[in-house]
C-alpha cells in the first residue's frame, strides 16, 4: 500500500437500518495529528472505533500501516482474520476512551503492565520499570499504587494514556478524551497529548476542543451525518470554512 | 462598612467552634419494644432451661461424640466440594451463555432448565440409582469405540453420587449468579482490554471476572450456607453426614430432640463461621472501589446498642480515599 499510517477508502457502517458512516475516505500520514470534529451523531467516534476493528465495517477498506484491518484479501475474496490476529493488530493501535475505562480492580501500575506482561510477554520487572517511566511522563510518577477510584478524572485519563503507550503503539486513537472531565482538569490531559504529538506520535483525536485542534492538529476533519464535509489544515478550516455546515457548526462552538 | 472596620482594627481571632451537646430526643417506643422482647426472650430461655425433655445433659454428652464429629466432617467436606463443583460449572455455564455461538448458548440454557427445574432430592436419588440406568459408563468417541469402560457400581460410590447430585444442581443456580456478576461489569472494561490486544478468554479471566466478584460473592455466600443445609437431604441416601449421624444415634437411644439440637448447634456454628468468612472475602474483592463493604449483622447490632448508650463505638472504617 501507500506509506500512509491509516488509509480509509469509502468506509460504510450501518447499525441495523441506521447508516452511520456513508463513505469515509481519508489518509493519515505517519506522525500526523488528525482532529475529527463534528456534531454528536456525525459518526466521528464510530469511525475511530472502526480503525481498530471494535466495530466491523459494512463496506470499504481500512488499512493501518499497510495492513488491511480485520480481513485478509486473497484475490477478490475477503477472509475474516482470527481473533488472535485481530488482537495482534490492535496491539499496534493505542486507544483512549471518553470514560477512561481503567481496570477498576488494578492499581495504576497494574493497569499499565497488564497488557505488556500478558499480551506482549514482557518480564514483569521490565514492564514495571517502563510503567514508572510512563507515569513520570504523564506527571503521575508518585501515584503508581493508586486505584482508579482514588484518582481524579484527569489523572485517570493520564493513566489511561500511559496504559495505551505501554504497548508501544504506532498509532494512538483518542475518543473524546476530555469530554467526561471537569473543565479545570481538561488542561492536564491536553498537555500530555500535546507532548505526545511533539514526540511525533501519529494521532487521531475525536474532540470538541477546538483550541487543541487548532494548535496541535496537522489536519482538521469536519464530519457531519456520516460524511467528511470538509478537511484541511486547521487555519483554513477554522478561519475560512468553505462549507455552510462547517460554518454553522464552528459559529456555535468557537 | 465591614471592610472599613477591618482595616481600622485587627480581625478578632476566630473562636473555636462549640461542639453541640444537645439532650437526645426521648424514644419511649424503643424502650417499650426492647422491654417486651427481653421479657419474651427470658420466658423462652426459662422454658428451655427448665423443660427436662430438652435433655441438655444428653446434648452435652453427644455434642462431641465421635459419630457426630465424623458426620460433621463429612458435612463440611460435602458443602465445600459441591460448592467448588457448583461454582466451576456456574462460571462455565455463564460464560457459555454469553458466547456468540448459539449452540453453546442453547446448551447452557438447557442445562439450567433441566437442573433448576427438578428437585434436588429427585436428582440425588437419580444419581444414587445411576447404576440401574447405566450399568457401565463408557468413555470414548461418541458413536464410536469406547476407550474406557467403568463399572457404575464401583465408580459411582455413595460419596460420588451425592457430590454429583449436589454439585451439578448448584451449578445451575451459580450460573445465574455469575451471569449477573458478569453483566454488572461496565462494557468499557471489555473494550479497553480488546483495544490493548487482549483476547476474549484472557479479558474474561483477568478483567471481567475479578470485577464481577464483587457482585457474585454475597449471593454465593448465601448459596454456600444454603448448601450446608441442603447436604442434610443426603441423609435419605444413608450417607453419614451430620444429620444422618445423629439419626443413627437416636435410632438406638430414642433421644430425638437432644440429638437434633446437637445437629442444629453444629449447623449454626458452621453458618456463623461462613458469614464471617464472607465478610473478609467481600472486603478483598471490594478493593479499588470507594464504596465500603457494609458491616456484618453482628457489627450492626453492636453499633445500634452503642448508639443507644450515646457512646458510639468505632466500627473499623474501611479505608475510603478518593478525591
């Protein structure tokens, strides 16, 4: 394939009769930070979840780093790949959720080392050392032994980012990472994401934080009603939106 | 105004807050109810102590009798082994019930329908007479050659029959408890595990089940106590657990009441021990949650007595952190 990190071609997704994605085509280059904006129900989160096969797409193709997501193509025929292979593909793709989804019965450290030890087969003490580095990186080096319930929302989300990074992904997906946070906690999470972007991580971020999109995003994609309405660099999309729907949306959120 | 005042003279040091020490509301209803209950309890105790037919001497004589002790051990053994079988089957059935494969789901549903739909006593009798149904138990390829042939009469001993009867029946009930526990865990947990590259079974074992335990433990404690008492049904199969042991004794000395009291005392002792154990298991699986494990019944009674005397006794406070 091309050297895009993510390549999506005419992706369609239906839930029952409800068509949520109506042909999404886009490319994300390695190291690119793409922000997906749009009203709720526009399909941003669904598209994100298709990238790591949490949702099966109904037509079209998605490639991550040149590999077809969820299928293998032999001639003209698509074969579903096994659970093991899907899991292997997902190891490469970090994901951060709106509701954090930290494992509630594990401490921050246990959350972070779980997949490296159990899935990637890392030695526990190596994984613990890496967890410490990651927790320092998200500014929580002293909270390794805290359970999620003992952390604020912003701290939980930072642990969740550290947990995703522990698998050394090529790509990070963020599904409205700050939407469940109190306003004063949003900044600390965005700071971590900003640093990650500066390190060259490829990121796809579904967000309502237009400030973040403007500052950190390389590309901004505006979606509405299952299609990409407008995309481009943040300056042109925010300052000079071409499409009426984009203009209407931006006039409300800016 | 106030600001001007403050600038002219230094603010007075804030006075220490005064603890409220009010006279508590009188509650005559509580006193009357408490008094009545104490009177009734005293009457019952007096009757139990003075009615010679209770045979307390005989109770004391047989409480630690070797036959009773052996029966007690068998009861404990049966309770634990059947619960282990029951929990194992219950987890298996619950996981099967949530499988994407409809045949697996149906098999689990059928098992539960069958074993929950017939009385456990009937099932116990079935297992006792299994040799009449299957004189030889063959293990091998279905519809193909048998690899091992087991004589049912030698292999299905009374102990095995009883264990199968109790354990397989319990599995049907446990599966519903486990299923409720699995469903209580937020879907996001499974998604997060998937996104990290964990597979279904690992997710179940490492992420979902441990968190489901919080919901599973209390009813399982209940089931264990229920099982402790259900083992007494086994006496009809002439298996010498606690009840059958005392029946053997009173069959020869005709002191039914004292011996039934002996059995009851032991059942109560075991139930008490199980309840205490449950409290600590619940506390273990409650880790990581801000919600505290509620105090046990005994602790609650103690607490209400101490509030009556207006001196609150500190109940060990489960650590509560959080922001």
